[in-house]
C-alpha cells in the first residue's frame, strides 16, 4: 500500500496580522494505485457574514464570505476538496486535517458523505472516535476515512467548523 501526503496552506488575516489558519495535511492511501499522486486538494475557509460586515446590506440574510479577517469568537467553516485528476480510482482515501492554530474544533461538526470520522489529541499520531475522547476542545487533528472509491475526475468534500480563540 502506498501512502501520499499533500500539504497546502492559505494565509488568513486577523487584525492586520497574517497567520495560517488553513494549514491542511491530507494523507491519501492507495492500494497499488499508480496514479495516486494525481490527487489535488484545496482548503477553503469561510465565515458567516455579520450584519455589520462591509458589503453586507442591512437586513440581508446570512451568507458565507472568505475568512480574510477574523476575530475571536468567529466560527470558521473549513471545506477540504479532494479531487482525483488521475486515470485510476483511489481506494480507501484518508483525509487528515489539523485543527488550525488559534482555533478550537466545534463538537460534531466534522462531516462528509460516506465517511468515518475520528480525532486525535496527540498531534495526529493516534486517532479514536469522539465517544472515546470526550473533550473536543483538545482535538488536534480530524481524520475522515472515505468508504467509497475516489473515481477518476471526481471530487469528495469534507467539512468542519472551528471557533477563533
């Protein structure tokens, strides 16, 4: 079994400072898949626009906007896109996402279709279910294990929320 790790980041601004909130480490496992290196990943961070946010009309409904400026208490919605650009299906894909610094994972927010989700409290060395770990505020990483094959030219999305400390 081959294992590939993909790392990317997106700078996010907070009070004039730039810091990485979208650090993503995506580990993909493939059983003898020669095209497993053709997995492309992207992390998107969004916040719920507040009524007093620039560009939001008074009385407008809630909408998501890029997480360019965040303040303590903001809830960031992270979406990880996992795309297979290769010509072979990837079996047993595993997506591992660190909880970004200066944020705290919000309980029961890690989701994705056809996935098992578990968590780490030791920097991603070991993982277990939420029911065995109990304290979401101590989570350091999230792991999604995809049940379905990631077919060529297809994409899977997984998501979680974290609050800015």
